[in-house]
C-alpha cells in the first residue's frame, strides 16, 4: 500500500521569483516516519538533559563523564520495578523522592517525576507489544515535557537568586573583621563637636576603612569602591548595636 503522506515539498527558491522551485523533504512526512522506539529514545535524552542541566542543591552529583550511565541506571531500575508489578503512582513517588530532589523548584520536581513515569509506562507498554497504549501514554509524557521546559527557566532564575544571596552572605562574613577598626575610628576620628549625623560619620571614615580593606592581604573584591564601604558603614551604624552605641556616645550634643 502506498504511504498516504507525500514525501517531498516543492519550495520556491525566492519569494520574488516563484520559479524555479527546490525539491525538499516534507517535514510532516519525515516526522510521521519516526518509529515509537525512536520517540521513546528521544524522550529519554530530553529527560537526561533536563536532569543534568538543572541547577542542583545536591553537591554530590556524578562527574560529567558518568552522567549518561548514572541517569540510565536510575531509569532502568525504575523500569524494572514497573515490570515487577509496582504501580505507576508508586514509581512517580519514588522518582520524586530520589531523582527529582536534585531540582530546587518544587514545580520542576513534580513535572520531572510525572514525565519520567509516563515515559517509563510507554516504554513498558511498547516492550509488551501494546503499541497503541504506548502511544497514548507517550502523548501524556509530551504534556509534561513542555511543562519541564518552562520550569527549567524558572529553575535557572531561582538558582541565580540563591547564588546572589549566598554571595551577599559570604561578603558580609568577609568584611566583619573591619567592624572593630570602624568602632575605634568612631572614637578616634570624632570631630571636635561630635558626629553630626550617621551619614557624616560613614562618609568621613569610608576612605580609611576602604584603604584598610584593600591593603589587608585578604582577597578583597577589586571592584569594591569607597561608596560601597560607605554603604557598609551606614548599615552597621543603623543595625549593629555596638556601632550604634559608639556613635551615639560621640554624637554631637
């Protein structure tokens, strides 16, 4: 029987000149010829890439050269469990509590476990000779695959936010050693009539703290400016109890 879809498409070489035309493979025909097993293998690759392109909380992930076998081992272990009679829901819960914990986003954790379970079901049905059922479950997988793509974008934003927050905390810890020096300067560099305002104290002492910081031998950020230091000092004057007390002790009466 002749295949019902045309295999070629006649495309004009230029929109200005409708002839001559180019003979190209028709996309719809090509896609329609992809077998179920090929679709399942492609889906495995999509999930593998999603798993290893996500931003993980877990710091003990396998090295890059072991990523393929690590994912496939987890996949085949889950497939074996389905074959032995484990329910699809139990399989999804197991994936959510193991592989999906690598993601930070709860949405991505859920979508990934759902997608992988649908794919495992499709794979098992295909291996059992139930191709129509395998196709129907693969369609369900595709719905989750689209959600994963969107959730990966959110995962990336969440990871950047967490890294920035962690960086800010680290910077705070790294500059705490300057606080005792600032405490001393609030007394030793006080104007004759006392400090007029917190902003005045921070502005006057920032260059001294900046010089101390950059010459301390600590791996200071080379992009740090005097303005940055003035912001640190203002924050300490407002929020640190000892610095506040020292400031008000030497404030203009």
